[in-house]
C-alpha cells in the first residue's frame, strides 16, 4: 500500500467542509443579501431617521400680553397668547408643553413626566428671572462619538452577528437534516465535531468580509469611526460570532423541520432585539431586569463593541463581556455536539 | 473467511409494529446479494440496521467480522453507502461533492477515476440540482465508491430511473463486483435482482420467505415457463393441473397462471382443454422472480 500517495491525494476534511459551507452561501443570492445588504439598508434608513437636526422649539401658552413680552426674547420658544380655558385645552391635547399664568406669583402649568414640558418650564423660568441662577455656558455637542448614529452602528453590527449566526447556521443545519444529508454524512467516517466546526469557522471568515463593509459604510456615510484598536474590534466580533454560532447549532440540534427551528430562533433572538441595546440603551429598562439583560450574549457583545468603537477601550476594558461570550461559545458548542440529532 | 454480513434473529420494532421480524441473513465475500421485496417489506430498515444507522430492537449483527457497538470508526472507513434518498447539496458541483466525501476517508480512490467510472466526467462542474435523476443517482453511488469500500450498500439504486440509466448503474455495480468486492442491494425490480445478484432473499412483512440463487428460486416453481390464459366460460385452476408438463396452476388477477416445465408438451393439451370454453387470451413468458414472489405470497411485488 502506498500510504504517502494516498495521504497526499486526500483533501483535508475540515477544509472541504468549510469550503462547501462558503460555496453554498455565496451561491445563494438571498442569503448574501440578508447578510451583507440588509444591515447596510437598515443603517441608511436609521441614519436618515435620526440624523442631527436643529432643536425643535417648545410651545408655551401665555395668558397675558405682559408675559408674552417678557418671554419674547427666550431662545427656542414658540409663544401663543390664549385665554385660560383655551390654554388649558392646548396643554391637555399636547399642542403646548407649558402654560404660564400671570401672578404674582407666576404659575407654571405642566406635566412633569413630559421632558419637553420640563424643558419649557426651565426656558420660561430663565427668561423671567434673567439673574436668577448662576451664569453657565451651553456647549452644544455634535462631535462624532456622541451622536445617535455612533450608538446605533455598533448595535447594528452586534445584531447582524447574532442574526446571521442564528439563521445562517440554525436554518441550514435543520434543512440538511430534513433532506437526510446529515444521515448520509454520518454514514461516512466524518468527524462530527469537524462538521460543526466548519460552521463556526465559516461565520468567523464571513466577519472578515462583513465588518469592513459595515465599518467602511458607516465611516463614509456618517463619519462613524473606531476610537479603539481595529484588531481588538475584529477580535470582539469573532468571539461574538463564535458564541452565536454555538447558539445557532444548539437551537438546531434537535429540530426536525424548518418551521420548528424558525420559531426557536425567533424565540431566542426576540428578547435580545429588544433588551440588548441595539436601538436604545438598556438603561431604559427597570433596575430589576438589569442583571438578566446583562447576561444576554448580545448585550455583552454590544457593550464590548461600543466600548471599543466609542470609548476606545483596550483589551482589559472588554475582558468581562469577552469572557462571557467565549464561555457561551464553549458551552453551546459542547452541548450541541452532545445532543445533536444526526439522523 | 468470515461472511461480509451476517445477522441473526434481527428484530426492529416501531412501537407495536415490527418492521423487521426475526430476519436471518448471510452475505458472502465477493458476491452481490439482493433483498427483494415490495415497498414496506422491511428492506430499508434491515439495511439501515446493517449500515449502523438504525438500532436493532433485538438480534445479532456482524459486518466484515465487526460489530457496530465496538468498531464503528473502523467499519465506517471500509463501507460505501448509498441511501434510498439523499439530497446532496443543490449548489455544489459533482466534483465538489465527491471531493467532500473523499476527504472523510483515510484511504480511497482518486476523484477523477470515480467520475470516469460513473460516466460523470463531463458533468464535473455541474451543480447537483441541474443533474437528471439518473445522474444524481450515479453521483450518490460515486460518493459511496470514492472510499474504495470493501462492502457496498445500495438501497433501491435504480428506483424511478429510465432503462438506460438503470443499465448504466448496473454496469457500475458489476464492475465493482468484478474486483472481488461485496454488494448488498435492495430492489423491487426482479430483472435487476436476476441480472446483478448471486443470491437473492425474498423479503415480505419483515421476514425472509425464500432464499437462493435466482436460478434456484425460479426452479423452485417446478418449471421455467409461465402460461397465462383467460376463458369466456368459468374454469377452475385445478382442472388444468393434471395436463402434461403443467406443474402448478393458480388464479391470477384476470385469469389463470400455470407453471409449465416444457411448453411443447403442455401447450397442445392446454389448447385442447380450453378451446371449447372460449379461450380469449393466452401468453407465455420465462418464469421470473416476480412469479416466485406471486407464488409465495399470492401478491405482486408492486402492489
């Protein structure tokens, strides 16, 4: 037996499995769009919706011409002279944020739970008592790093890593099961771990394509840059991708048809879409649910991405979330390998 | 030398239903062995247990002298398997699929050589989804051959294929066998079993009801020729069993079927007897395994 020749002729199984995954992906135009095109479209749409605009003036109803004159000079205020009844109605229906009644003492009518109302009150108060509070200087902030789009882009990258991991792996694996391809593969001596690994490697490789596209676009369109180190950002993304690859495999490990796995994927992803700070900060949720939100992998990923992109954090600054993601990747991969239904 | 495949008292139950119900089987090295039977007879379940893809409820299984619970890794290296239905990835080419399967085996044959053997060389760059049924099936068999297996399992390799594709696949199997390798195949085509198999086991309801070479099984009918006839007036099969060279008679779907040893002796007597009853149809053919199956079960293979 000529062993060296046979060994040379044998392609490496992990390489072939990964190549097959990449080929199948790029030959499926729909999958390519959802992975690369969709996040771009989403960031364009949201970038336009939340672009920086001059501040909207607040509306104040006044009940006397003297007050109207006194408030004339206040910046960012739209005034309306109304009688008491009309003024109260305007306040109730949200047409004005504040009603100012002549005094003495001057009375402010407003709903303190509405931020615009509190702003209107402060503006009116400042105009009526010009020497009241100590003088301060307002410094408007429109620098890169603190705008909504700066917050949004890392969240979109995180979300994309999650959804392409879950769909790109979970759905594909279950389809292979329903088509009996898994059964055919385990009829060979193929290493099952290598089979699952090929999915993880595919996801990591994709990131090297996805990330430049998203980051390049974010820079060109919105001047969103990366404050920290680029290699660290890539590292964070790869660890994140591996952890969602593991989760995708786990979700797909038992499902017998694509409907079941679609439901499971949505079930896993929905809490993270809402609660992991993709579109708005997790700080908006009550204190009681914060520990739960912090334990979500997408929260960890988004936190790490924002730390590197916005705050310029170094490796020690993202160690916590990275550890959580790496642990999740290891646990889900091992669990998937254990409970996987091959036939 | 030990048998290539041996199983004893094999039982596979799904709930109360026994898909395989105490099946004994021995496949010798270097032969092509056929499991012949109708759909639902338990052929696929049996083969999947032998392939280590399904667990038996009871019974002993030995493949190449090894057992699945102890030697799975070694066994997988030495088998070639083609399942009843496998959808290989639509958008991989013929060659990519074959290279993928080749990569799983420590030893094997060059991809080009296998492509040549199954006559898919000119389709090597074609996506699986664009292949015809026969080409897909040849690719499935190629994926089983690329490991250069000692034992090849083929589960209904030609079901649904056109005659030319079937003959192409038969050539692949005969070529494999001519190199001293063993084949175990299932089929519900008797011509396929007669053409390819050294031994045939007729399976019905999870049991083997007849076993032998195709010649032996046909000879068990008592005659090589089958005469089928119908008359206008009623005729009982028993009336014909005493005629010269008629070995057996039974009612068939639309008349009577006779097993005959020598046509030239039987036919004049049959014509003389049935003429007055208004003979409306008479045909003869060489006995096939289909006739064996009908003889044993009273049913046709594809009912």
